């Protein structure tokens, strides 16, 4: 059996949580969803947390609520396509900024050069779980009155100067995909301190309906339970109690599982610091990474991945920059740092249940590789 890049971390606690919901007779959005939202808001430190069926839905909804149609969104190309698809899906124009070579995060300096009177929002991605340098980014945004959306898909539990990722901008969007630090099988969360944003998100995520099914039938009695208004065209983006039950358990484990990830990262850094052909990314003084992904830079990237595969070890590439895909051709521009680094990126295996033997296997395989360039 090969060593994967990522592996979900579930045990009997999650099984018991799902069983409880199945036996309750209510599996749609209900008590467990409300509990997860309350706990997640408290954990992140925002007034509101609104569960979604994916981070992609959260990103789409964030831009929908802000309103970017016919306007520009300054963003990064170094991300999964969900980030920038959300801009196109809302009728906006992605304006790609370059990245920092040491973190793969969007560069505040590059953002400053992209912002103009057409800018509706700034989208930042905490790549690999390492927070972006938010103070200068928020400085740019606040000066221009521009909202900032944090794509925190990799960053559950990450901190910037002691504050949690997802509580730093106007809206935070988290992923609970199967392979993320905190998983509900699939799902997501949108966080904000803005009550008007939260109210609009509640409507948008459930078809524009003003009263949820749980409110009408279980929470507030059955009086005229059939009656509600629909005040806009919305979407079916909400989470259900099955996913939320798993999420409650996973949230309770998040600090310990992130600590386990950090231990693997520390071993890798120590093992590779004398390997001349490997360049490792840093962790800035302002950051505590969630360590979702451990990315190294290697000149002979493709051969290294093939070498690892021969040893029964998976290697990944996260990600091919979005502006190089055909659908983004109209929005291409020169991104020197992004384009020089992505061909070197290798994501090595890292997950909480990774055994020490597996870590040592990866280290040995990497160290014995002999690049041609």
C-alpha cells in the first residue's frame, strides 16, 4: 500500500456521531448544524459561522453577497480553481497578482499594483495552511474601502499574529473536504463579523427561503409550518446534520491533529536542510501554519515524483497556476514568481495519522534521489 499525500483521520467517535444522527430521525440541517456553527464561530473568533456544503459554495456565496458582477477581483493564480471560478461564476473579472517566493501566498506589493477603482474585492488564499501577511493587505483594502475574502480552505486552525485565519478579513471561507485538516466528508464554513452579510448568506444558501425547514417544523413549533417567503433566487448550499455531527468531533480534535502535522513538518525540515537541491518554504514569524501541505521546491520535480512513486510514495503538485488553464486565457498576465516556482513544487505526504516509519520512508526516498539538473 502506497503512502498517500493526504489521508483523512476518522475513528469511532465520528462513527458514533453519525449513528446518533441516523437514529434521531432528522438528518437534514438541524440541531447538529447549529451546534457546529456556534462552536466554529467561538473557535475562530467571529460573530457568525454559517455552514455550507463546500468551500466552493462558500466562496461563490461570499462574492454573490459582496456583489462583483462587472467589476474586478484581485486574486492569486496559485490556488485550486474553485477560488477563481467563484469570480467568473459571479460575473466578475479575476485580476491575478503575483506571489511571495517564500510562502507561495499572494504578495501584498503585487496587490497594491493591481487595485484600482474597478476593484470590488481582494481574494487571498492561505496556501498550504500558512497565513498570508494580512496587515499590509488589510491596510490596502481599508484605504480603498474594499472587502477582503480569505480562502482558508487549507487553514483551519492557522493563526496570524495570534488571530485565527478566517477572522482577519471581511469573510472567511473554509473547506471540510475529505482530505482537509478538519473534514466532514465534504462541506465548508463561511465566517464573518458582519450581521448583514450573515443574514444574506442564510438566505442565499437555502434557495432564498426566509425560514429553514428545521425552524418551521422542529425548533419553533408547527404553527403554519408550511408558510415562508422567497425573497431572492438562491441555491442549495446548506450542510446537513450528518456532516455537522462529524464536524463537531473533528473540530474537537483540530488542535491535536494540527500538532501532529507540525511534528511531521519539523522532521522534514530537519532532514532536508542539508539537501542542496531542495528549497524549503519558510514559516514567517507572524504565522502559525495549519500545515495542511508540505511543499518543497525541486528543479527536477517530475523525475522526483516518478522516483517517489517507484518507492510506493505519492507526490503531488498544488497547484498548476489558474491563469495557465484555457478558461483563464483572457485574464492572463505576467506573473514571474508564480511561473518560475510552480514547475518546482512537490507536495510530500503529511497527515495526522502518519507513522514515524512512513515519515522516515519519505525522508529516505527523497534524500537518495539524484536530480539531473
